[in-house]
């Protein structure tokens, strides 16, 4: 009887445990369901708050009057533009000088054919930039500064050895390209002023002279010949008959010089002090707002110093390999704003497309 009673108690305990387990499982299920409902309830409240805030923003916009943007744009397009002059700087072409790649660590390859390509690229880039600058200023006048060293000449024995043409034939060759450039620019401007300086390379004497420097210059002869044969009615030549040239641009005085009288230590930063000293000396005689020069084959603009130094068309050469770092072939463009009577933009016009193609 005792065994029967014990067995009965165990069965009753197992049944009670089974019932408790079922009750705990149901309680866990109900708790999980409650937690899910609470999450959904909280998300619903957040969505309602977001919609209420969005509705409040739309309500706040009621009564706002739209602005006619087209009128504002038209007024912007009709704003007055300052008169300005664009200056194309052209110097240090060294047209007939041959630069072999192996003499400059592959940094350059220059010949008459390459020179012609780079001259065409300068023309192309200048006209593109001129069109761009006319979005900001009324540019009707263009100054073309031809600053010398257009040829290398025979001033040293090594110049003779690398020259592809004699000085006379090199002068004729570059004159034809200058004529093409001037004719092209004349079609895109109401007025063109061609101002010139002779360089130190285009001379017919072995040593440079001072008082009679221009009397022995192939470039000076070329300038006078081109000026005499000018057929464009809107082109005026202003040939400097001394070391310095001056061009009056509606009260803005432009001074031009080739630059070989400026002594410097090397590079555009080494040029700043000697150039500023030279400008101060020249200003003591006749003051200028801006001085432009070349000769050093390194482009640079220092606004406070009031000068722009031009680059070169020839680019890197064996001589530069010894005294300077490689400079990409480029010329310069300057914008003179006559409303401000100052230079507002000056930047290089690169003509190194041939070199970039060679590296691709």
C-alpha cells in the first residue's frame, strides 16, 4: 500500500510540474507579446510626432510670397562691367634653338616644328582666356607685348652650334608666326596695341652694348618692318627705342623691358628683390603702375611689387639645367581693370601640350 501511495504522489507531482511549466511558457509568451506591442506603440507615437512637426512646418509657410527669380537673374546679367585691357606677354621664344632631350634629362625636346606648335597653342589659349575674362569685364583693347629673345642668335659659339637657322633666317621665320598671331588677335578686339622690346640674344654683336644696343638688333629691325607692313586698321605699333618702353592705358602706365638689366640670384623668389630695386630706380624717373619683363624664363606675379615676369616658349635647356630648375613652357596673360586701375588677374598660359602628349 505504501508503494501505491508513493507512486500516486509522484504522478500528482509530475502533473503539477507539467502544469507549472505550461503556465510559465504561456507567461513568457505573453510577456514577449507585450514587449513587442510596447515597441510598436512607441514607434507609432514617434511617427505621430514627426507628422505633427511636418504639418506645423507646412502651416508656418502659409502666406509666404514667392520671389520672381527670373527678374533677379536678368538684373544680374545687365550689371555694369568695368572697362579692362588684356595683355598678352610674348618673349623668350628662342625659335631656332635645338634642345635635344638627352641634354636635359628628357625634360624637353625643342625644334622649329615644336616652336610652331607652341606658338599656335599660345594663340589658342589666349583667345579662350580672353573670351572667359569678358564674362567679368568689358575688354575691347588687347596689348600684345613682344618682349625680345625671339631668336637665340649667334652671340656665343655654343649658340651657333645649336641654332637651326642663321640669325637673319630665324628672324624671318619668327616674323611670319608673329604676323599670324597679330592678325588672329586683331579679329577679336576693337583695338590692339603691339608694344615691343629687343632682347639680348637677337643682337648682331658678340658682346652686348648699351648706348647702341638697339642699333645692332635683328629683332628691332623686324619690329619696324612688321609695323611698316601692318594692314589691320585696329592695330597700332609702339616700338620702344630705348631699354624701357611705356604704354599709357587710360591713365594706367605700363612699363616694358626685356629684363636683362635686372640681376638676380635665381628662380622667381630670388628675382623679387632685384626686380623691386630696379623698378624703384625706374620709378624715380618715370613712374609706372606695372612693369612686365622676361629674360629669366620663370613666370611670376607679385602684386605688391607691381611686376609680372614672363616664362619662355623654349622651356628647359642645357643652360637652364646648370643654373635653374625645369620650367614648363608658358607665356603670360594680364588683366588690367580700369575701374580699379590695377591688375586684377595675372596667370601663365602654358604651351606644353607636346610634352604632356609625349608622356602619355
